[in-house]
């Protein structure tokens, strides 16, 4: 009866409550969830599925935090630790230029890099690649920059924007529940602090994404709590008419970490994509992150509410060091093929989901 009520609310275009979402998470009718989420996605974006020509850059894996679920981070001097100079980052980008529209930058919290290092890096990248949008830094990195700089959050964001920051990814959210987070990543900023940082980022007019890491030690109720907090912050940000979340990205746990265990099943992945689309009615896009889902399951996710297939990526380290078995890059043609075979229309976008037209594609090819 209660599940039927939740389904009826979806059909009537009414907002789901956390109780509704929990009931839907507990449902084993994956096809019903897929149909409902597919309709919700179609209402927002038609048959369009977006992708971006992007390149990932991870400047360092040296990090003052050593979260148990992170297989990427290293301590300084530990085998496998690395730190790229600004010159080395530029060299990496030159190798792929001009075949990217977005530069995605996230990395560890380096114990020795001053705040000025990050602004110099942004300025150098923007100067050499002015046509590319820079999507950089998680809330954890921004929080760390404020601590080492001695500046206010507002001042940090002003300086980063002036240096070339265009928007931010949504990493580091993990799961907000304090008890789960305390077991998962006690060294990292709290869920409350993540939300506080992103609130300030949105107030500064900077758009971001949001993520949720699922399939580890959390329960369905923790996922619902996480989604509810994301939705509430988006309501607040949209009311202020400044920044806001552009996309939500459910990230399946990768088991090659200290926590161990196993990755969530494909059905659980599809359920999480579908529930994200149904519950987050105020976020325009749900991303199927093929790097962690795999190419074929990401394609299936396009029938379960996802409308964004991420991008070319070109080089990815964080998920792969945690056990992701996918390749580190996809070509534009491969992305378009996956989208078309799912019965959708591929749309090459910029970082703000504006369509890049055919003429622009030919000029940059």
C-alpha cells in the first residue's frame, strides 16, 4: 500500500519523501524502478545523453588524510607517492591538446604545497589552454586550502576564480551519516562540513556536482539521508539563484582498499541510479560514471534515469587504484556508439551542459 502511494506520487509529479525513497530502495522490482526513472529523465532531457571531451589530471597522491577506502593516497616518501610540477602538468595537457573542452583536476592534500601553488597552477593552465573549462578541487581540497592559507572561505574562492577556476566536481561527499563516515574516513572533513563548504561555493556563484559513495558499509537509510541533504542544499542554492548542483553522480564502492569486501552488484548500481533520478527532482542531470560502472553497465544506466555518460577522461588514477577494471579513457566515437545503441541521442556538451555544435566540433577536431 505504502509503496503504491510512492509510485502514485511519482506519476502525479509530486516530490518523494525520504520514507518513499526508502521503500523504493527496498523494492526488488528493478524494472518498475527503471521505467519510472526513465520517464523522469525523459521529462527533463528528452532522449539526449550528454558527454564531454575532458581530461583528468591528478597533481599528487600525497595526502595528509589516509582514508581507509582510498587506495590512491600515499604518505610522502612512501613507495608509489608522486607529485607533479606545474611544468609536468602542462606537458601532460599538451600531449592531448586541443582534444579536450574540460580539464578535471583533483588530488591529495599535499602537506607542503602552499595555497599559492594552486592559484599558480590554475593561472598557468588557463593561460595555455584558454578554450578549456577548469573543473577542479573537491570540498575537502577547498577546506584544506582555507586552513593552510589563513584566508576566509570567501577570499579563497575569489582568488581561485580569479586564477581560472570555472566550476567544481562533487567528490569527497562519500556518505554523510556521522557513524558510517567515522568508520569509512574519519580523517576527512565531516559530512556537515562538506555541505557547509559547498554552500559557500554555491553562494560565490560557482556551480558544482555532487556524489555519493555507496555499496560499502552503509545501509539504504544512510543513502536516503545523503540524498535528502543534497536535495535540501540544492533547494537553498536555487532559491539564491547563484551556484548549485548541475549533476549528481552515484559512485559504486571499489573493493581494493583497506575496508575490503566486494563491489555492489550491477542491479544495485542500476537501482541507485534510478532512485537518484526519482528523488533528486531539482538536479538537472544524473551521471553514469563509466569509469567505475563499466562501459556496458553505464550504457544500461541510460535506460534507468541517467542522462550523462561523463566523458573521454583520457587518464584516470583514483578509481583504478581502488580496483576499477575499466580502461582509463574512451574515445568520442566510443561514447557516441554506446549512447546511440541505447536508443538515445548523443550531445557533446561543455562544462555547463551547453551543446557544442557541429561547426565548433569540426573547428576543434
